[in-house]
């Protein structure tokens, strides 16, 4: 695995990868480097069959991630100006129009959240403090989010003269409902863990000292007795069906998944271990044994 500058990673004895946002002097503020490092760590996690689940947290007790690094001042969100000053290719054509499909136009927070969305391992957020802007939107594609009692959240984009990013206009209404999502994004207010719990943004409030241990407990409960290939497929089935326009779309995928998995050794092992009253030993690997129908969404997959 690569040597990282702005995150730390470790894999514990239970196969849980902990990704720690690690810029404590800057309240773990988000940068393009951090995005690239997180994406690389997730690539390694998905390719490593020893990794059963992924836990995100932040370094220190002050912040999970305090949002985008604002040290560029008034140029922080003017990506075109920063590209020009950095000598990068312009996104404008000869007629002066913007090439909206240019790679440089892409929101870096969205690149990271899409990669979390694509993960084939369960993802848990252990939110240990302040989380605003990208610090909260990066949490949305995580499967479970728990927070310390001192956690704070804020969708502060309108107060900074920008708009929600990191695909949050897709994720947030699906998690908390359209009315609550708009209220938070319109006002930009910063709110505490109790409101986050009430609205379903998080599922538990945990004392700071117990946060990571509780996240590990949840991860183990979800993965210890389950087939890794089944978890990988289930994660994608659930998330992707949020965008389906009819339950028939789920039926199509369910049918392929049941048929495909039924031919693999895990299905036999799952039944026989139950009948023989013993723990299952699942051998199929997400790295090499995904059924041939997977990934079923290729024709709609974003690069």
C-alpha cells in the first residue's frame, strides 16, 4: 500500500481497515491529495480479501473533517483560476466556452464519494467531531454512520456562496428526506449529534472514548458470519436500487444474483453448515469469484 501524507490506514486482526483522515493541525480539512489517497486506500481494500469492512474516522477529538481546506482564500472554489496559475490545461475552447466534460471540471469530493459508493466492502463512519461541507457529504455513501457526543454537522455551502457537492443532492434526500435535506442546505446551520440522530443522518451517539470500539463492534456483527461475496453484491444491490424506477428492476437483479450465487460453493456451504449446526467457512472471494452477471450496471457506469 502507498505511503500516505494526509490519511493513515491500518488493518486490525479482525480484518477491519481503519482509514483515519490525518491533518489534525487543520482539523482534518479536505484537499485534493486527501481525495486521491482515500481513493487509493479503497482500491487496496477492495482488492484485499483479508479486509472485511472499512471504517472511516478523523484524527483527534476536535474534528472528523472541517470541510474543504480554505487556505487558498478567495480562490478556494475558483478552480479555473487555480488551474491557470498552476499551468494546467485550460478547460476553455478557442471560442471561450467551457468544456463541461473536461476532467478538471469534476468535483473532487464527488470523485471520492463515488468511489465509496463503488466499494464492495461494508463502510462505516465513526464521526469523531466537527463535520461540515465535504466533511459531512463524504459520509453519505457510508452504510452506517455513528457519531461521538461532541459531533457537529453542517451543510454550509450556501453560506460560502456555493452549492452542495460530492453527489449529496442524490444521497442526502434519500437518507433524511427531501424537506430536511433542503432545510439544512438552505440555512447552512451547524447542528449537533442529537438532531443528526433524530433525522436519521446517524444511527447512534457514542461517547468519544468508545467510538472506534463501537464502530468495530458494528463491523464485526455485520461481517463475521456472512459470505464476503454476498456482502459485496448486497451492498451494490441496495444502493443502486435507490435509483430504480420500478421494483421489476430489483427483481431482475435479484433473480440473477440468486441464480448466480446458487451455483457457487458458498451457497452449498451456507445450507450445510446450518443443517450440521456448525460455523460456515465461506471460500468464495470478492476478488476472483463474483458471478458472471456482475457488474450488471456496466452500461450506466461512470468513469
